């Protein structure tokens, strides 16, 4: 068996590169720390039995560009993932047994930021049966106190893509 032995000079150079890379990574993490309380746009499901949000996908709102929504005739930001695609991926991973059956049969919602209205959380009528979830959503996504909650048939239990999307 042949062992590869670095010279002291090569070892020192390799260690220096690692130290420099680690230092850069640490600097980046420290820089990112200031964004930890920034609001996020997101999609999620709610598990009434466990009384918790799950299947969360979120992005800092400021990390996304505005795009014009013809539906609302304003500029908005939201996470680019779709509930149905995330559900399918999680189902095939098989790690969380809640991802079974039809993704529309579990309470779900989405957080948008509207350039002219601020943050709005869209859910179905199910939110009326679980009013505590509003607090969970505000807390989970660092949303401001003036965030609005609106109901839309798209997020009602059993509904999916509608004409407006």
C-alpha cells in the first residue's frame, strides 16, 4: 500500500486554503444573521391533529423580484413552489406519512407580498375552524402585525387550481 504524504509546505498551503474558505463561510453566515427576522413569502399545510404547520417552503421576500400579476393587476412576490409538486416529492420521499392522498384534502395556504398592500396570507374557509393558526403563520414567517388574511376557494378543502390561476 502506497501512502500519499504531503510535504509540510503543501500541507500548510492546504490548511491555509481550508481556513480561508471556512473563514469566508463564517463571514457569510454572520452577515446572513441580520436577515433572520425578515418576513418570508411561503406555502404551507396545516395538520389539525398535531396542531402544527408542515410541508413549509419559504423564501425571504426581499430575495425575490417583483412580478406583475394580471389577476390582481399589481406587482407581487411569492414562493415559486406549487403545493401539488411539493406534496408529490414528499410523498415519494416517504419520510412524513402526512403526505398521502390528495394534497387539496389537507388545510393549506400561501403567503404573498403585494407591492401596494403588504403581506396577505391566502387560505380556504378552513381557517375559521382553527383561528390559532393565524398566530402560527405570523410567527413562522416573521410577518408584520398588519398582515391580512384572505380566504379564496382555491385553498378550500378539496379545491385546486381554479380559473384565476
